[in-house]
C-alpha cells in the first residue's frame, strides 16, 4: 500500500499543534521537546516550520515554543519584533537578558510526561 506523503506530513503537523496546545499557560517548551512529543527529537526544524505555518494562532499558542536557550523567534514571527515576548509576559513568563527564565518557566519532566500521555493514542 502506498502512503500519501501529504497526509503523513499533515498528521505530523497536527501532532505538533496538539502538543503545543498542551503547554500550560505561563510555561514554555523548546522545539526539541515538541519534536520529541511528536515522535522524533531531531525534527526541531520541522517543528519550527510547522509552527510558522500554524493555521490558528488563537487555538494553538505557538508563542510558548522557544529555542533551547529560551530565546524567542525572529522578528518575522507573531507579527513583528518583540510580539512573542509580549505574549509570554502577559502570561507571566519572565525574561532575563532577553531570554525566558528557563529555570522558572520551562516545562519540567512531569509536565512533559503529562503531555506525552495526553498525546498517546
């Protein structure tokens, strides 16, 4: 049986969006963590691409995904420079020297496990 690559990619993108929707308000996850929840931690660039193409920012809070050091996306994302940080700050996320205070706001192992279970079929 031949697999349609569009449906496979759509399924992966939907899994990514579902994972992002599980990030609690006031917390952030990294691209690698979302990739791991989607099934492959090496797909962090794919995660970034999928989030950039997010069809519904009101449903999927992509602003809660940052890089491994806690830095926000470039100025092209979220409507301009600083918008992602503003959205996170409105949710109570604090910043130190331009990046998220990851000790306070990164999802922890318990959060990750809850998200993993929620995503399980």
